[in-house]
C-alpha cells in the first residue's frame, strides 16, 4: 500500500490549531492594494477559520 501524499498547495495555506480547527488566511490581500481602504486591508491581515462545512475537504487534502 503506497503512502498517501499531502496536497502541496494545501499544506502551505492551512494550519491546525491546538483545538483541532483549521486556520486560514484571507484572500484579496496580495496585490492591487491601492484601491482598497485602510480598514479593508487591516481586516484582511487577521487569520480566519475554515468553515465547518469545508473542514472535511481541507482535512482530506491534508490527510488528517
């Protein structure tokens, strides 16, 4: 039986918390920042959590 590989894109984008939830970064914070307000850019810096309905898919990509 071969080893199951972790999805390379997913391991760069998601991290597990101590309680087992999955941390993620916000989109829309990489380029074209001049037209976005300070408040919008500031709020995009904070990490979020993956929604409960999507956790199963992300865990499958990470082989958890």
